[in-house]
């Protein structure tokens, strides 16, 4: 039974298109995240939601818009895709909040986005 | 400016020997550190963590050491097994209630049979 799942696993699209990536977790966690792993394999946080509220919003182009319909889901919508958006996008979840304590994250398998 | 650095992109070790993976950080506000293992085409998997109030944490074959004064942590795997071959990421976070984890760029470990 998959803990954190993402769809699709692969996404190939053309520049200028709009696409969405979906994420679901069945761990009962309160916090969910989106990470981007670029060609240099650098894993960088983009967004985080806690109980459907945005708590982390890194310097990400506003073409990227996360949406959390409920605690178990966090989707990522990308408008006007550009070549530089090609990367692997990982969804993750963790317990929280925990003042003074940081919880480990559970990652999905990733979505490889290729923009041509 | 990369706050968490893994300066060795790759490491090869013979099966049965010790693997030592290193990680350095620059932000003195970090006080919780994690190691993740990642296989190809999969997401990172949590391995072991350490809080800054400790200098060592052990879980089976895996031990993490933290040297706060040097802002350095290391992951020891003893004995190394071929199934340990993967990319290892260290990550760091502050304890202010933020859930922001900063990841290093990873070290690819290859355990030779």
C-alpha cells in the first residue's frame, strides 16, 4: 500500500502548455511538500502545506501554483511551461506541527517532467 | 549559497568494509539533521536522524556522528552491503517550527561485491 503516491510518473509536454501533478498520502500526516530536483541533482523545497495552509513558499515563479484540497492531497499546477522547468518533482509528507521538533519526510516516487 | 554541502559526489567501498559519507553545513541555526537514501527512479527514503543535543545516533549498521563545532556530520555504514549502493543525501533543519529542510547534493555510494 503506497504511502505517498504521485501521478503521473512521467510527463512530456511542449513549452507554453499548462500541466498538473497530483500527490496523495495515506499516512495521516498534517504537512505536505513539493521539491524540485534539477539536472545537478540538487533537491530544493518549493512549497509546504500544513493542514491545507501554505507555510513555506520559496522563491518560485508564480507560474507554479500548489493546491491542497484536503490534508491528504497536494497538487502542483504549472502554467506556461518553460524548458527550465524540466526536472524531477517530488512530493513528500511529514507529521507536524511539532514545536522544537522536526519530523522526517516520506517521499513519493517523483514525476519526471520534460519540456520540449 | 549552499548551506548544506556533500563534497564527495561519489564513493566506492568493498563489501564488508566501512562506508563513511560526509556532510558539512554553514548555518549555525540548524539543529536537526537527517540522512536519506535514494535508489534510481524512486523517492528518497529516510534512514537516520540526529538532534544537535546528541553527538551520535545509532540504528543497526548505520551510525550518524555530529560535530557541532566543526559543523560537520558523517554517516557510517558498517558493514557495507551491495544493497547499500544508492545516493545518500543529508538534510538539515532549524527547530523554530519551520518544516524547511535544506538538502545536500548527495553522494553516490557504490558497494563492490
